[in-house]
C-alpha cells in the first residue's frame, strides 16, 4: 500500500489497524476499570457500554487491515490523500 509515503510530505500516518485497535481496546478496558474504582455504579454502566458497544465496534474495524494518510503543501494548495487496505 503506497499513497506516496516515500514522496516529500508535511505529514505521514500509517497504521496496521489490528495492532492499533488491540491497543485501543486495552485502553478502553483500563479506563472502565478506573471508572469502576471511583464509582461502582458508574463502573457497572460503563462495563455494559464497553462490552456491548465499544469493543464490538473496535473488533469490526479490524476488517481494515491498514491505513495510510499523507498531507503535503504545493505552495498554493494543501493536499491530503489516504488509502485503506481491507480484508478480502
């Protein structure tokens, strides 16, 4: 997947989504634990939200294997290009 990442750029972002999403799932779970420590009732509600909404959405986003984004300035224009590689 090449969206011009080797060309002159002002900003480049590339992610392998499975690894990124696994990290986000850990972060969300950790945040839910912190909420539960501070307030048991809010923690119970956040657990339901995390388990039934957030984690399934993050798992669904894994169908996008990788994503690349670049931004560059031509002097007169700011151009942004992106590409997403999806599972077959």
